[in-house]
């Protein structure tokens, strides 16, 4: 199941187009949804970041993060939408925080 989720993330394919080498897409989706809802993915990501940092001889906690944002034209409703005069219409704001490993 984890390999199927990683395949989806890497290839960007849709759930329904998941390769036949993996379990049914509905089962994989429910596995992912439950793990995300229970905070499993966040814990795994935190553990991987700590492991990478310690393997490079750095402190387990990141020293700084970079914040970036992007605005994209949209027609669908979203919580993060607003109005950008430069884009002349309803837009979706995407905020990204990255840490340096």
C-alpha cells in the first residue's frame, strides 16, 4: 500500500489510473485517507527529516525555513481564494514552506 501511494506521488497519476501492479485504487485511497487523518504521514515525514539531518551530521531540528507563495487563476471555490488585481479575477493562493536539509 505504501509503495502504491509513493507511486502516485512520484508519477502524479490519478487514483483511478493506478497501475494494475498495485491493489485496487479504492483500497489504496482508503489506506492513504485513514493514515493522513490519523497523522501517520506527518509522523513519517518528521522521522525522515530527522534521519536525513542526523545522517548529515546536523541538528535534528531545522534551523530555518523558506516561505513562498503563488497565485493561480481559478474558477472553482476554495478557502484560499481571493482577488489579485494583477491577475484580474478570482485566484487561488498556494503557500509553501520548505526547510533546508
